[in-house]
C-alpha cells in the first residue's frame, strides 16, 4: 500500500504556499493516522488543495498544539 501524498511531501515542502489574504476561502484538511496527521491547505474559490505538512508528536497535547498553530496562521473560514 502506497503512502499517498505523504510519500510525495518532500516534492512540495520547498513550495509551501503562504497564507491566503482572503481567508474566507481557505480550508485546512486533516488526515488523522495512528502516528501522524497529514495536513493540506485548500482554496474553495479555485477548488485546489496542496499538501502542507505532516504533524508528528509524542502526545495529543503536542499534536493538537500544532493544529492550533496552523489554524491561527491560516485562519480558515
């Protein structure tokens, strides 16, 4: 079974999009796994999403702290 977009993260990591000024169209997607959480950012206006990062943490507190930081940065709406 392939890693999906997680296996291609290194291809996109240097091309990380910056936060969108019109945050009303920004969405964040989360793929919760047992060890990692995949995160994607998308734009509803143009219907495009891109892998953003993979969250790894030892505790739920660390993982949800990272999610909170992404929500603060990207301000999805």
